[in-house]
C-alpha cells in the first residue's frame, strides 16, 4: 500500500516543482480533476513529483491511502484524519506541540495497516519539509554539506542558527532525545511518519520514500531505539541535488537504500516509493514517465495563454 502523509508547516514554503500539500493529495487521487491544482505552477518542463506519483498509482493500480497531518486546507479526496494542527516555525517556537498525541495516532494507524498489507510505502507532502528535516538531522549529530543549505527557508540567517539559538543547542546535542528533537524542530508529517513506521514494523515491510525528510524519520527511529532493518528511497535527481548526503547518512543509519532513476524528477509526494511499488507490480518506469508527460500536457495552460 502507498501512503501519502500530507500537512502544512510554518517552517517554509513548498520546494520548487511542488504543489501545496492538499493539492498534491488531490492530484494523486483525482488526477486532472483535482479541484485545487491550477495550471502554470510547473517548473520549466520538469515533471512535478506529485504528477509522477499520480501516474504510477494509475499505471500500476497501487492501493493508496491519504493521511491528513495538519493541512491548512483539507484535501477534497478521501483521507484518514490524525487530528493534527499545522506545524509551527521551529525557528520561533515549539514546532509540534501536539507531538505525543500525533505519535499515538500514527502508531495506531501503523499497527492497523501492518495487519492488512505486505508492504507499506510512506511518502510525504509537507509545505516546509526542507527546513525541519535538516534541523533534526543536525540536532541528532549527522553531518553533510546539504544540511547547511537553505531548503525552502528563504534568505537571511540560517534556520539552524535561529532554531539552535532558541533551544541553546549545538549539533549533536539532542542525541538520545529524538522525540524532543522532532517536537521542537520537526513538523506533524515527520512525527506521524516515524510513528506509523514504528507501529507497522515487525508486521510488514516499510519503505520510507522521500530524500532528506525520510532520512530524518529513519534517524528518529534509530535514536528512539530501533535497531531493526530500515529502508529509504530517493530519486536519482534528488541524490544529485543532495551531493552525497543521502548515501552518507543512510550509510551511518545502516539503512537499505533504493534509488529510482526518474531522469529529472525530484523526490517528494512519495515519487521514489511509488516507482519502487510500481516496478514490483511489473510496470516499467518508462511507462510511468510517458504517462506523467501526458498528464503534464493535460494540466498545462493552452499554447499562447499565460499562467492562470
């Protein structure tokens, strides 16, 4: 089963090529009928991750579940509710004040789904995930050049400098305090992802799909005592963007890695995990990319028209 966790956070804005979280959920579920997807939001000729995931879902007929983790505007598509509120800005205040309740919700969902599926692929759609994930990884002692780059945090003082100053911490100071780290520095999607994976492990195979955000989830699980197998995935474009950080951190974690060669498609909205699931169903990546290109044409403004 493919699971999309969708939620908003005040930590930052959607990364390039991404839709708002509720729009990504609706696109993956409804396709061109998604009420909240507008044309003209595409980055050049690149295929947005949510478009690829939608195409993989339809081409391979992937069972899909959307879990709402605090969206400002709820998806129109069917979804499971966690009761989360949107995440706050970790540079200014506790990012996930309801983290304990969210952990209980996510863990229960994981337990439920583990008894119903052989595989669970967890993807994320969070408006500012480019900020919380590096903060958590740095707080837990992981080192990589990509963790110091501004992913969706805007210009000015680095998010780490502001958040660490608020908490009075240095890199690595929260080792052994992973739950505190995600509560203070994370977002609701990361809390639910870690809890869901923890609840499902032992009963099914779990793949964490999505570059740095899911590396942060894996790091949280390790910090909280999980010594079992972990599997993470990313697209080849995301690996290139991260400049070796994915390989470095996953190696330290001892995590199994899966790389989906999707040309220029960046990870997000579970794109790499959707590719992995589709291939296990006998669908080739070329088939999905071809369908995704056609969907992009359907969603693009007609020739000669400006952005809507």
